[in-house]
C-alpha cells in the first residue's frame, strides 16, 4: 500500500476505498466496547467465577457468542474466540493436522497467506498438500477440489470469497461433497461473513474463520467455528488454562468480544439492505472506471462480493498509479503482500499476465462510502490513469 494512501486516510482526507483491508469500527460498536473499558464498566475477567465482576463479564461474552453464532446459523457452543482470522486459520489447519497425525491437505493456490503460509509450514512438518488453482474467473471448480481428495486427506480448506479479487466460491457444493467423502471442510470466510449468506448446516461447513475488523468490528478479535456434531477432531495450538472448551487458552478480551458480537448483530440486522446499497455503489464505481480506455475487471463480474473490484489499467504501473492517487486510499492487491513488488500470486494463480497483474488495483466500497465518494474516485482515476497512459505511450 502506498504511504500516501495510508497517511491520507489517517488525516481523513483521502476517500477510503480499501474496505477489504479493514473497515472503520462502527460507532455503535465502539460505544458497546467503551462499556467494558471504564472503571464502572464490565472490566472483570470472564473466567472469574467467585464474584459478580466475573459473572457480568462472562454474561456479555456469552451474549456476543450468540450474535456471532447467529450470523452463520451455528450452535453458540461451537464458536471459539481467537485473535482474528489469521489465528483461526492456523488453528483449523494445524489443529486438525495434529489431531489426524498428519496426512494430506487440500487447499487452493490463491488463499489468504494465513492459510497458504500455514499449509507451507505443515509441508515442512511432513504433510502432503495439494494446491488447487482457481479458474481465470477467480472461481475454484468444486470438481477439481473433490478430485484432489485422497484416502489420507484430513482436511479440505477453500476460502469463501477471495480477499484480493472479491470472487466468491461455491462453498455449499464443496461442503456437501466433502461431507459425502467424510472429510472435514474449512472455509476462510473473513471477507464474506456478514456480507453473503452463510449457514454452517445448509452449506455443510465444519470449520469457519471469521474476523471482526472486516465487518466494522475491532481488530484483534475473530472466531473459529468448530462443528460439534459430528465432532471435528482438533488439537489446541495455544496452551494455558483450557479456556474455550480446551481449544484456545487465554483470558478472553471482553471489550473485543463485545465489539465483535455487536458488529455481527448489526451485520445480520441490515445484511440485505446493506448488500444492495454497497453493490449499487460498486456498480456506480465500475461505470466510471469502465469508461477509462484499457481497463478490465479481474475475475467474474457476477460471482463477487458486493463491494469489491479488482481492475487492471492496461499500460499503467500499479505502484506508480497508487503513488499518484494520494486522495484515494486503495491498494494494489492485498495489503498484506503489497510491501513487496512481486506480481500478485492471486492474479498469477488466475493466469492473469504479469504486466496486467502489475497494473491492477483493488477498490472496495463499504458501509460508510457515499455516492459522491465514488464519483470523486472515478473522476480522479480517469485523470490520473489518462495522464500516466499519455506519458508512457510512444
Ligand atoms: C483479513 C483476512 C484474514 C486475516 O484476518 P485477521 O483478522 O486480520 O488476522 C484472513 N483471511 C482473509 C480472507 C482475510 O481477508
């Protein structure tokens, strides 16, 4: 991500179009969290069973657990608090691998690094991994996933929506096929939870990673849904006290948890209306961008998150473009990898040429984006891309 974009957003000057990287905390969420941070608020340790400070904090934690569970139609007892989707992904992959005593893992080549790097680590531990490629449209073919399953496959992990291009996989079909084969199925739903319909029963999901800061909650809190019936064998990865039914130790962060609960409650309340509104903004942004010569959308135009666009600007270097766009906060690919100048591994996996990948930007709109933000961004993109194309043309 460009320095200018970061600073601009911090000063409240640049138009923020990077909701895939993180979202602002909804003021209603912040208010709830404040109630756990003051002297007269619920500061107790939820694990304290000997006084009301502890009981009251525990009650708030359990309320929040119900809100998070409801978002994915889960049994609240199957929700394990973590520090975010990165930890959830680690717990899912390492925890199931360890409980299975090794074997074979099926995942995809365009997962978030939280899954990919964990899979790489497991390879070092002797686990065999198959990385299924998405198609050029950024969608993973469920048949390819099923074909990769072996007798010793202990887990299939396929992300719901890709964080860089915004394309959405048919996890319900993959989930059902895995269930038929008796293989647990994990999905990283950090980008999709609260935005797309997710149902652990209907979609046959056994493990689901969710992060609060992608849905207007605070950073540093997430969950892993771990199915109880039939149980998914999983080994804890953080030891020390046996919190969260022995799956994740550590004093629960009441304020973070309450924030995530409220974020999920708000997401569930307004999901349909918000998705429609955000999709309308994304279409409006695309209608501006489309008019810029040499632009193309990366990934399927239909099977995508309501707010996410990944666009290649032919003949323009993405990093240069970012530097020139100091009044719009966007990113080249995902925030986590844009410190390096390597072409995006996600776009590579989709078989998009390196020069187009290098000229790609990710733009995401969200809850607090306005039509005038989008119109401003469209106008600025047209100006800057036009100037850069003019400069580089012979
Ligand atoms: C943001 C994100 C993560 C990491 O979540 P954190 O809560 O920031 O650790 C993992 N997977 C996907 C798909 C994401 O978008």
